[in-house]
């Protein structure tokens, strides 16, 4: 996801076989970039987003951290790293 301008954007509950890149996205909502409950087989990389991506209030809906099997870099929210 790159260069999106919107009120709010969420990325939830996805199973991604490769990388996820989240760059230069802007939302009007102060917690509008929400990334949670995804399983990402490779890397999650986030940069130049306003506001920075987070789990946000989606946690109240039973969503939690992302599981990332590779690297979690930049502004990305905290992740679960499997054993």
C-alpha cells in the first residue's frame, strides 16, 4: 500500500505469503493507519506514514498484533515473532 490519502485505512486478518510494504500513506483520523492480526510470511516494512501504523482501537474488537516470520522494520506496530 503506497501513497494512499483517505480518512481511515485498515489491514486486518490477512495471510500474506510474501512481504507487506506500507509507505507514504496519510489518513485524517489520528489513529487511521491500522495494521493488525495479519500473518506475514516474509517482512513487514512501514515508512513515511502519517500517522504511523498501529494496532489502534481494533484491539477492542479482538484483533491483536501481527505475526511476522521475517523482519518488522520502520514504523510498523509491534509484532508476535513465532518460536
